[in-house]
C-alpha cells in the first residue's frame, strides 16, 4: 500500500511506517506535484499541499490524514462522491493551546503587560490594578479537547467553570454546561469567556454584538477557535467594556496593518501561534502512526470526520 507524506517526520519515523507494510513516498508539500508514483498512492498524510497537488488525479486515494485540526484546506469538490476517509488531528494541539489560554487569562488579570513596558522604559512604579482569578467564573464556548485541557489546568486556581456545547451535555472539569441555545447564560454571568469552538455553518459569526452587549463590564474575552466565529466589527465597538481581550485567530490572516484591532491597549494579538510547541512533532506523529496501524489492519480510525460538516 502506497503512502505519501508531505511532512518530513524523519527517516526513523518513516521506517516505522514501512514496517507496518506501507511503501513510503515523501515530497515537500511546498512544491509537491503529481507524477506516476504519487497518482498511485492510497493514503495521503499532509497539511496543505493542494495548491500544487491535484488529488482529482490520485485515483487510488482512499484516506487523507491531516496534521491539522481544521480541514478547510482540503478541496471538497475534488473528493465529492469518492468515499475518501478524512481524519484530522483533533486534540493534537490541545495542550499548548490550553497553556496559552491560561497564560493570557493570568496576564490580563495580573496586568503583566504594563510591567513589561515599564521594564523596557527602566521605570520603577508599582501598579495596584491587579486582581485574582480565584473564585471567578470562566466560561468556554465549546467543550472539546482544547477547552477540556484548559479547564483541567484552571481547576487548580479555584475558579468555577461553565461550558457551552450543542445539547448542554455535562463534561468532566466543568461545573455547569449549557446548550448552544442557552449560551447567553455564559456571556451574561461569566467573568471570562473563551471561544474554542470550530467554524461550521452554525457557528460562523455567532459571537457578535448580541453576546458582547450582555457581558460584564471589565470582563475578559478570548478566542482561540476560529476567527470567523467572531464578528470583529462588533468586537471593536465593544472593546471599551473589557478588562482585556486576547485573540490568536482572525477573520483574515495575516491581520492587516490597518486593522483597527491593533490600536487598543487592552488587547493582546498573537499570530495564530497558540498551537506551537516543541512537542508537536512527536505527538502528531504518534497519532498518525496509530491511525495508519489501524488502517492497514482494517480497524476503526480515530478522529474521522465529515468534511462537509466541519467536524
């Protein structure tokens, strides 16, 4: 069975895949193009080679494994009706993203940005605009792996954790969960709201003025889900009411220099960087390896998804 990797996990890891029974081909996804061998592959392990790789010519292709959680990069029109299995990397980046969430919640409540600026200016001045997160209520829109990992870590700070999911199903580490139709409970009553939900036809633009308007004064808003679930124009109009906002994802990336979000002192902007970790390579390969082992042995795969639903 032929497999094409467009991500270089190294010869040692490729040899482990060969020992499962695969004929491994590697081509860098920045310049991979179709040829006779590539058109015959059965499995594609990749992130986003689709600007140069035409999967409509890969007639044997039966399974695409992405290293990413999102799969918007896969050209749906080229797999329509082909019964190709799609599996993503759900949970692969949850630990570093959860640490990012905890870091910026603490940064905002402890007002650490001002001390960094004072250090640059060699200025010694105490600041009394600091508060604890102990006893506060933190809400998550989405209770998947990212939210779960963050909630697990935040428990140690003595906070109350609320979550939103489709049906309001109870989840470990969360004190209360609400159905999507009742998510205003979270926006009205939580001191911090963290969005981790994926972008689907039901969630795009769902965080808008209706949500921001009911949030508490001096509350905190964080988004690490997808940029297009937030109406940025509405967020800009309500920036005045937040103690702090931290965004790692945006409607358009990279964020343009003339975007109004840059001008606010109470915002932290990071360039879709929350997932980065020195442990990603090994963690991602282990997930991929286990799925490839299951696939060649005709066992169920982890993280399979419906590309048209987005999850």
